[in-house]
C-alpha cells in the first residue's frame, strides 16, 4: 500500500493533465511582465519559468540594463499580436493560474527560457542550458536570479526605518 502511494505521488506531475482537465484561457491580452499575463480577466503565470521582475536591472557588458522590462518586451515580441491561448490545471499561492501558453504555434514558456529572458523554474532545463551555453538574454551578462531579487526586495521592504537609518542588527 505504501509503495503504491509513493509511486502515485511521484507520478502525479505526469498523470495530472490526464486526470484533472485543463482550463483553457483566451481573450483580451495584457502582458504584466516576462512571465505573467492576463487573458480575458484571468491572471496567468507561465508554468515552469521565472523571468526578471519588471523593476529588475542586470549588467550586460558592464552596463546596467532594465532586464525586467526587456523580458516583458521579448514576451510581447514572441506574441507578435497573435491570439494567445493558455492551458492551466492549477493555481499558485497568489491565486494565479499556472499555464502553458501559446501564440500561434509558438510555446511561450519554452521560448522565453530558450531565448534567455527567463530561467527554468521546475521545467525547461534543456532550454536553459542552451541559452546559457550560447550567452542569450540574461546569460549575456550578470544578473540576480528573479527569486533572489524578490526575496531581497521583500527583506528590504520589511526592515524597519530604524534598521535602515542606523544599521541596527548588522
């Protein structure tokens, strides 16, 4: 019984799409950043990828660049005005749908990682290795991983004014 439960637990990511029907999202498009969009009023995060935050900067050839904005622009470039469709089977902790999205025959999730404007986040490791090897997008310079950028930003925000001004606790 325990072996069967363990096997089912391990196989769930593969079996889930066959067991839980996917929600199909389409409609009016708004791109928030390099891995988040809104379709028909539904907030969707690209599944398996993590792109820089909109206000995040990186260093390319020793010069600061707005890589968060560049990631968003690259996603818009991939969409190229075509209709976008997303399939999702789960929500993230913020209530956004996690989805695999396409514009025409372009799978946006994998292309964002392959082009180097997003990093793999549970999927697309091969695409990330290819982008890294060829120095595409973020991999052409230095950057802070998006999850680390968010954590550092949250910690700075949560510090009290006393710590900020007087450096208490350092």
